[in-house]
């Protein structure tokens, strides 16, 4: 058998742990199977850029952030039928029995499209997909995305550092968080750090009420602003400064974007173990000649049945919907 590994979309901690799990599980259980990495994600698949992976390549990889295979987006893959056909044919012509993918919503949808072409044309390759995204928005009705808890750890560290300075100077900090439309990262960061407020993407914010909350704080205040909220940090700052001046609230305001600091760095234990567990399950199923599917888990040892790629790719609700119970959770802890 011949296996391929592809990491797609935005990089996230845990992708390297996923790669390690696929390579080591495969070569330990069936050494005659060859494992190849697709270099630079979907672009590498288009260019037939593959390199053979060995167990020695995996040394020291588990906790390393990013992806050693690289990831380069190919936006036209979403609509270019000829490109889709070419990639599906490249997998078949390269002799891959299975392609293991770790990536976000774009990678999941691309995998589904290629799988449909492969089935229609009777090609060889089956595709197994795992969710890799700090945004936790990849069909998360069955589990959470690899990389989410690592990004959450980084966010909590940064918010604690910001608290120190905010407290020393009696400042208010507006902190922008990644998370795309789902806002899981900003919401959970706010709950874990005890931030005064989390502005959700579609929230109609009453800034006068928010100013009252800030005025009641003795020293430090942090407001987390979700990535998809339409106002910039400077626009929020200007609006609050006008209210502070009118109401004689003595607070200096600073703005910080956590941005790409949330994405990189060391992988959390949670993501290492979960990525490894999912990778292990995928390889075991591939050796049993399973069909294409989407694999996820809430924790190490959790084994929900793989979902058809078409069902997982169609799970639009998970992209931008926070369950009400989580919002109530946040409100209760303010």
C-alpha cells in the first residue's frame, strides 16, 4: 500500500503530531507500506511534489508547532473544475491508496470534491480527513479541532501578561482575537482568563453599559474582540473614549492584536494526544480498507464513527454558531 499525508489551509499546532502518528503507526504496523508527504499542501498535490517519510523524520516532532510539510492555499481549487480533476488524477497516477488530510473547512470541502470525482471516475485513492484549525469550526458537532486548545493556551498566557500591565496602570485593554466567524477562541479565552467582556461577531454592543462595567473595576480591565466583529479596535477605542470623557471615567485605553501569536508555538498536550489518537484510528481503518471519511474526537480515546465527507463538508452550522449554553456560561462568569 501507499499512503499520502497532506496538511492544508492555515497551519495549527498538532499538525506535526498528526503527521508523526500516521508515519509511525503505518511503518510500525506494516513496514512494507510507504508513506509520502505532500509538500506545501494543495499546491504540492497540484505539482506532484511528494517526499517519502521515515520514522527518523519524526524525531522530536510531537510538540512542534506549524507543519513540517508546509501548507499553501490554492483558492481556485474551490471553483476550477479542471484543477479538481487534475488533483484527483494526480493522486491516482501517483499510486496512493489513501490520502490523510489535516486541515480546515477549505481542506474538508476540497477533499469532498476530490472524493466525488474519484468515485465517479473509478480512481484508486480514498481520502480520510481530520479537523485542523485553531478556530474550532470544522464540523465540530462531533469533536473539537486539532490546534484549538493549543491556541487557547497561548491566548490565556497573553491575556495574563496583559493583565499585569493593565493592573499596574489602571488601563483598559481591547484585545483582538483570531477565531473567524465561530468566535470559539475569543469566547473560551474570555471565560478562562476572566475578561470583563467578549464582543461576539454579530453582537449589538451597548457601549454605555460596557463603560459601566469597566468603571466598576478597580484596576485592570480586558475586553476581547472577536475577529469577525466589524468594528476595528481603534473605532471601539474612540467610541469608549467619548463615553469616558462624558461620564468622567478615568481609564486609559490601549489596543492589542493577539493575531498570529495565537497560531504558532508549542503544541499543547491535549492536541498532541488527540491528533495522535485520530491519526492512529485512521491508519487502522485504512488497513481494513475503509471508505473515505471525516474523523474527529473530543478527547483521546473518544471514537465516534467516521462521517461521510459530504455530510461533514455540509455542516455549515458549526462554522459560525456558538451554542447558547456557552453564551450563558460566559454571562454567568462575568
